C-alpha cells in the first residue's frame, strides 16, 4: 500500500490539528476528553484490522477532526 502520510506531515502539523480539535472539544464540559477517547478507539481498531503504524497514525489524526465543521 502506498504511503498515506505526506512527507510534509510533521510534528508541527500534528500539533496544529490537535489544537484545532481541542478548541472544538472544550466548548462544553460534557465533551472534555472526547477527542482522546475517539483517537484511542480509532488507533485500537486500526491495529485490530491490520493497518500499519503510518496508516493507524493518519487515522488517529483524522479522528481528532471528526467534530470540526
């Protein structure tokens, strides 16, 4: 399978995605830690279905964005 994470995906990019997602998450106390739980579930499922580490990481980052919009 071809590499899914672009070479330009850096720690800084990951940090920006996390910060954007956290801004959405902390609108209400009820959503606190929701993103971390979703990210953990996605990571676990990715490994369970046999995805490699880079694919699992890409899905984990994407999972952080699921509530933005």
